[in-house]
């Protein structure tokens, strides 16, 4: 029996600007690449949030930090952009345009969900229930001038990443002032 699906831990971090989004991505990249902590490479991240929330920004910074050079295109139209770096395979998907939730299966994307692939998916909710839960779900929400990120681990691997993350002090968004009696 696989207990992974019962794991659920959420960390919330306030990202005041794009640099903060990039810094978070740059911390996660070596973890999925198997560098730190030392572990076999591979993993899946779902990126959720409204249009312009920063899903592609996050992925670009992630791929750059992983060592990908050259142009990193948004897969908004192509659905999939893939990259290879020695033994590492990266897949950046965007399911925004899917109308039929099983379309990704028909498109042959199931093959990329292999154990050692590094997969980042924008708009995973468009892919329906056949898409397995990720190791880590990142939900980006507009908050003041920045973004509130909620990172939820859905597997032991995701949990390990969350516990390895070093968040800046004051990482949480300042609380709204509340009424004093
Ligand atoms: N933490 C942040 N605070 C403020 N702005 C940010 C932050 N992170 C990224 N941005 C900006 O927000 C925008 C995000 O655009 P991006 O294309 O990454 O969004 P997206 O979530 O991929 O949208 P879509 O759903 O259309 O694919 C960019 O202009 C980027 O500079
Ligand atoms: Mg995008």
C-alpha cells in the first residue's frame, strides 16, 4: 500500500516580487535534480493560480537554476516544452487550453510521468482526475503587490523538499492589522 497520498503539509510564504518567486524556484531546482538533499532526480510540481500569477515565471527561474540555457518558451500554445541536460529530462506543461479533461492522455502525455522525470504543470486542474497528485502543489495568489504562495506536499518526496527549504525571515505576509477591543 502506498501511504504517500495521505501526506499533506502546507507552508505559506509571501513573495513580494518576481525575484522572490525566482529565489523559491532556485531552491527547489537542485532538490528535483537530485543534488540537495542527495536523492535520485525526479519529481512533479503542479502550479496553480490565476492568469499572470507567476506560474511561468516560477518555471523559467526553476529551469535556469537547473542549468538550462537558451530560450525558455511558455508552453501556452505548444502545451509542452521539454529540455534535456545529461541524464535529466524536464517537461513543462500548460493545460490551460484543454477543454476535455482527458485530452492530455490522448495527447500521449502520460508517458512523461516517469519516476525520474522533472515535470512542472501549469493549470493541472484542467487535466481532470486521471492526472495523479504531484509531489508538490504550489498555489500562487495575488496579494498586495506580490504573491502569496501555498506549498503543499502530497508525497514523502515533496515533504522532504518542504523541510529542506530555507525560507527568509518574515517570509509570511504581514498579517492585516486587526481590531483591538
Ligand atoms: N512574487 C511576485 N510578485 C509580483 N509580481 C510577480 C511575482 N512573481 C512573478 N511576478 C510577475 O507576474 C507576472 C507573471 O506572469 P506569468 O506569465 O509567469 O504568469 P502565469 O501564472 O504563467 O500566467 P498564465 O496563467 O497566463 O500562464 C510576470 O509579469 C512577473 O514579472
Ligand atoms: Mg503561464
